[in-house]
């Protein structure tokens, strides 16, 4: 039980909730679009069942992601993906990104649309949440993932519009979210089994997994956060130049 009271555990829970809110905006839009033609009485059921199915699917995907991240070089690949996702979060999106989401007036057809669309869009959530859970270490990674996702469900379903309005009003929230993904990417990369032999390691108990020294993890996290911020600003600037030229 004491493993659930460690600072690392609660920091990781906070990261998972923030990741799911930031990256869950698309999911909230998909749910709204897929269920918009349902009768009023079925709309809430469609939202709840679709969200529940999507969350269960994501837990399964994250379980495999956590297992696969133990393979050499996959954490480095995951870190690169997270950097790309973080940069993409900072770059303004096109307006028609959800034009291909089909609405349905049948409950289970709408639920299926939500789950399938969420599966296609879940790569960013899965990699980011698996990285945050890895940072907590120990044998409680899946309980941590499930707890974080469960806490984020009502936020996404009922609070998504409020969160989106806050992001519109305070763009700093999105910037900090992108930098958080960069931080997770940096700390993930330096714990890859392929990178550990080249890094100064902390003294580990017998049978415990090798870990880089704390300053190495923090430095890598800070570098990842800074890289996402700088790349995001650069890509946004280049996009603005192209639109001006056009």
C-alpha cells in the first residue's frame, strides 16, 4: 500500500490526467460528432458507452505499450514520437480535421464510431501515458494508468468544453502541456536499456532495474521540454510565413 503514497506515484497520476485532458480534446469532439444525430434520450448513453469502450481499449493498448517499452530502443522511438506529438500540440491545427467523422442515428453504430475513431487517434495518448507510468516505476504501473484514466473520464466527458475554453483563453496551458510531453520524452529516452550502459547510473538494490542518476533524468527532461517549445515556435513561425507568402 505504501507504494501508492510515494511522490513519484502522484506526480505520474497528475501527468496522466493532464495528458488525457490536453490530448482528449479531439476525443471529446469525436464523441460529440458521432452522437450528434442520436435522439436526445440516447445521446447521453452514446457518450457514456462510447467513452467507456474507448477507455477500456486504451487500457489494453497501454498494457502492451508498457510491456514493449522494456525492449531496447523502443523507449527511444517512443520518446521521438512524444517529441513530435508535443510539437504538434503547439502548432495550430486545420479547421477540417474531423470532417470525416460519420454521425449516426443508431445508438450502437454511434458507439462503434467513437471506439474505432478513438483507436485510430489513441497513439499519442498511449505513448504519453505509458511514458508517464514508466516514470513512477515499481509494480503498480497498470493501477496507476487505470486510476489516471478513470479520473480523467468525467473531465473529458463533462468538462471538455470548459477545458477547451480555458485553453483558448490561456494558451500557456497548451504550451506547458506540450513541454510536459517533451519532459516525459527526455526522461523516457535515458531509461532505455540501450542507453543505460552509456550513462552514469544510480546505485540499485539487488534485483532492481538500473536507473540513470537523478540529475541525468532531470537534465534530459528539461532538454526535451525546451526542444518541444523551440521546435513548436519554429514550426508555427514557418507556417505563418507560408500563409503570408500564399
